[in-house]
C-alpha cells in the first residue's frame, strides 16, 4: 500500500505550483519569483528541518546550489554565447547565410539548420537561436520563407544539436552533474554524440522537408497601417485640459489619438492619461494638449545636452528581444531614464495581444513583453548604450 507523502514533500509540491503560478501571472519578474522561492525553502527548512538534520542544514541545501559547478558552467556558457552575439563574432556566418538564401530558399534553410545544429553542439543552444532569429525575421520581410515555417525547424535543429554534447544544453549539464553526485562514472563531453548523429540522419531531413509543410503561413499583406504606441500623457501645468472632463476634450484630440480610460471628475495638472496613436499623432498631442510623454527632467536633460554638444535629438524604434532585462517590467519600474538618460515615449503592441489584466501593473502601466516595440528618444550615444544594456 502506498504511503502518504511527508509534510516536506507536500510543501515542496505546493511551493513548486505557486512558483509556476508566479511565472505565468507575470506580476513580478522571473528573477524575483525565483529568489522568493529559494527564500521560502530556506526559511521553511530552518524552522521545520528534515528528519535527522539541523536547522542550518536547510540553509545550506537552499543556497548551496549557487556554488554548484553545473550552475557555474551554465552561466559561463550563457556569458560566452551572449558575448558572441553582442560582439558580432558570428555575423560573417550570418552574411554568408543570407547569400545562400538568395541562391535557393530550400538550400538556404538546409544550411541554416546545419549551422544551428553544429553550433549548438559547442555553444549553448540559446544564444545560437538569439543570433539566428533576427536573421530569419529579416529574410521573411524581404520575401523569403515566412518565419512561421522556419523558426520551429530552426529551434528543433538547435535542440537536436544541443543534445549531442554535455555542454550543448543546460539540461545535459545538470544530468551529468547528478550522475556524478550519485556515484556513477563521469560522462564525457562527446559520449552522446554518436547516438545523436545517428538520429539526426533521420531527424534533420524530416525537419528540413516535412516540418515546414506542416506549419501554416503567417505572412500578411502589407497595408498602410502605422504602428500605434501606447503611452501616458502627463498633463502640464498650463495645459488646456485642466478642469475639463475626458468627454469634453474628445473633439479637440489630434487625428489618430485614442484615450483608453475614462477618468472621474475634471482633469488635474500632472495627471496621466492612457492614450495611443502613431508617432506623428503623439507629437501633435504633446503640442496641442500641452503635455509630456516622459518625465520632464529627462526631457530637459536630453534637450540641454543636445544644445551643449551641438547634436541632434533622435527618436528610434527598438524591439524587445527574448533576453531583454525589461521583460515583465513597466516603464516607471525599469529605471531606463536614470540609467541611460533616454526617454521611452511609447510602447507598440498589436491590438490582438492587448487586453489581458496581467499585462498591466497595479498602477495601470503596461508591462513590457518580448516583441514589444519601444519608441525611444535621446542622443545617439545614449540610445546605443540603452540598446546594448537592455538587449533591445
């Protein structure tokens, strides 16, 4: 007869479920949820230690993983992979890949899969995908194969290559370390390689020829619609909006501006309105309604530095990538203005992805997610530093 799990086992399952709920809800960043989970485990094992252990042993169990060689190896591979992307060390291979696609789309896809497969054997497969995804997105925009038919095969090839060595993917490193901890023989770097290479003789042709045909085409016809950026318009002290209701100012709004919330009572100075519109429409709203799209101190700083240096102020669009530190944050909590001296004027997100309650913070600010497009204003050097520092 099966016995009931211990209280510690039940608590471990409950904590695991709550951790994943925190990940899915997105109200806190993944890092905060993970640290809170470790803290709960440490405190719980201190006051309710495992049988035959001391309270301090629970602290060692909870925090000992930070010094585990498997975690250090994974972090080192991530740093190396990120360095390859940031420094552009793999860009020559990317340019060659673009030339191959110009010759033949199918041959280009095959070469791409082989590159992803072999690179993932020696570098962690995550940075390999980070490098390849923008290339395929650009190729799709130029009329090549749609991303819906190429990114999944690319991901499959990188996962397949990552399984070929013990350093190709994080899970292999963990398995090897656990095997050593259990007293098994040490697994060599290339012990898995013959098995994976044999399997790839069947898997890669399938990924190349069959998988794209099973996936749909997500390309859309080009239209004249421009990006609409969501932002908060800060009402200045001399604005004509002060003392008026939102319903009264609707006829005075510039063309293309939409107000997304209904406030109660007359508008006050420094109040923020959730609006959306194109870049040009937002500039008209600032001029006509006498408001600001970013904190006044950072806008004044940008104008002052531009005047002192004799340089132009630029407004550019930047896409949030998968490894950006901005994901799950809001603009007020990101510290962008303090760290980089640039002003984020708005966030573009397709309307079909908007509307979820968890996408907004308690203060009503939009949480940044992968794929968002930020409208950023600042000096060129500051914009480049912002792009490097936040992976945009």
